[in-house]
C-alpha cells in the first residue's frame, strides 16, 4: 500500500529493495532513498535479490552488478523475465559501454555509478514514472 504525502501530494511506494554485496553501500543507498518507500528490504547478492523481488514484490530495486554467487546482471534478467514492468536502477562501479549496454538491454531503467550515489534518488524518481531509456 502506498501513502500520499500531504506536503507534496506524491505517492510513496510501499516497498523498495536494495541489492549490494557491501553492507556499508546498502546503508548509504538506504540513507539516500529512505523516503522513497515505506519499507526497504536488503539483499546481499543476485540470488537473494531475485528471491526478495518475487516474495515481497517491491516497487523498485537498486542493483549492484558485481556480486557473488549470482551477479546483478543475471538477477536483472531473471527479475525482468518474471516481471517485465520491474523498476530497476543499476548502481555500480563499472563505467564501461559493455556493462551499460548489457544493463539497458536487460531492462534496467537507469545506470548510476557509485561515484555519483546522490544520483540514485533522481534515477528512481524518474524511473518510477518514465519508460526505459
């Protein structure tokens, strides 16, 4: 269930999911997006992210690419296969054309570098309302 903020008259989604193998990074991302969901679930690898997506059905996901044993790109493909409308923002340290293109083709709504974490918030706000890039 979403809540409507009286101040901004925007809808706050019920759930978000942050998937990253680094607990400190999950904490930082959580602090940036805390008000974009009533509940934020965390996953420490791609497999856990897929399971959490299917179980909790969050409104959005921030997803690291470099995780083990299941990487973020594999998780992205699995989640989009199960839920083509999933709102997924990749958050990664890898700034290469190959990774960006693979994420885009797999269905990521945005691609944010960990050097620019403040952009995660904007990417989620845009991704929730707009089409895939």
